[in-house]
C-alpha cells in the first residue's frame, strides 16, 4: 500500500526521479547502502513535489516510532544545552523526533522518567549524567531498546558509553596552577559520588600529591549547598587559599558568586580555573581559564552511536568512547592571555 499525502505518493516520487519505488523508499529512510547522489536526487524530487510521508504508516510497517529520548539532570545548563542541540541535529538527519526530560539530578525521578520513556515505545535512549545505579535501565534493556550513556556511566550495566578525559583534564588544570607557584589550591565540587566528579577529584589529588602539596577540598552533596557562606572560610583567615578550581559549570557559578559577595578580585586575589567552558567565560574579566569539554561532539557521537544500534537491531559488545578535553588559557589563572 502506498503512503499518500494528498495526490502525491511515493510511487509518484519514484517515477519523477526515474528510480524504483524501492530506491525511493531507501532515500526516504536514509539507507546507508544507497549512493549519496541518488539519495539527494530523490529527496530533492520529494521536496519539489511536496511529498510528505505518512509517519504513522511508516512506524507501523517498520515497528519503529521514529522517536528517541534524552534524559538529563538539568536541560538549562550550557553543557546539556549544547549536547541536546547536537543530538537534535543528528536526529533530524534520520527524520527522528527527540523527547527531552529532566531528572533534576534526583535518582528516583530519573528512574521514573526512564520507565515512562520505556512505555512510550521509543526507539532509543540517551542518558546524560545518570545519578542512579544499575536498576535504572533494567526496563529499557529488557525491551531491547538501545541505550547510550554519556558523561556519567551507569554502574553495573554494559551499555555504550561516551565520556571525556576527566582525570587528565583536572590534573592538567591543577598542575598549571602549581606552575604559577600556588600551593593552597581549593577544589570545589558537587555530588562526589558521581563518576565525573570523582574522576576530576582524583586528577586534582594526584597533581597536588605529586607536587608535595596538601589537597584542599570543598565537596558538597548537592549544588544548592554550595553557598557563599560555605566558600567563605577559604577566602580569608587561616584557611585562605591562593587558587580555586571549579569542577563543573554549576560549581564555577557558585565560586564566582562567592567571590562577588565578598568583593574578591578574580585573577588578582585568587587564581581560578573552571572545568567547563561556556559562552560568557571569556567575557568575565579577566577571562576564565577553562578545561573545555567537546560538548557538541559528545552529543553528536552519542546520537550517531545510538542510530547505529537502532539500524543494527542488535546490541553486541558495549562500546566505550573517550574524547579529549582541551585546556584553554585566559586571564583568571594568572597568565596573560595571548
């Protein structure tokens, strides 16, 4: 049965393009075995004729919903927002829709969101910064739904995972501050039980101990505990530090808020490095030195890997991808930006 939109059918497209209906169908579905030139030609004809596929009929025939889901702790933070955009770009190429949900960093809510997505008959799931353990994905995996996790691996589950060189990036930042002669360097982090935070703390500690310096840490269970008052002992008095590393974007905001509250000068009274770059980082005087994550590439690779799994219709051995961070020097560390 041909799919119809008004009077234009897939058969009409095939005839106008001078190809078989099978080739037209392959072009519609972005089949990898189809030559790019042929696919582009057929899709151009579709556009010229105003052809629109019947997505419901396609879904019933292929037993797919043409929908994937993403769950993240905070959809508003720059890290997640950039990743979401990259995922949507890839999904659009595959004619897929992305459903977004936020867990708020709450393990129970995250589990609930995963279960809801499983009931929605999605074709795949991307889970960002998972907060909970191996039971999180049990329902999804039981339905043979492909899952890709990035930023925060799920303990006890063998699923495709994409992370960055968290430990190496934090160590590089710490060694840079040590190279400026600083010995009392404060690491500020949240949710130390998470993989990303624990890896960054490990990199920081390794650099400090290698230099014979004592680690100084402010690690809170939740970001809302990172108040100016919590930071105050490290900004003056006997516990005062010389430099600070914010181990993620939220922690960086907390540190900057604290420095502003107590009228401390960034880059002068305290050297500072942020683990995470963001749009305004270079505009905050004197410019934030950062460990930049390849956020868009993380999202792009996560989506590409997910669509590979969807196309394969099999799980196979879990793949682990690790992308490199980049150290970007501006003025807050004490360097003169070039």
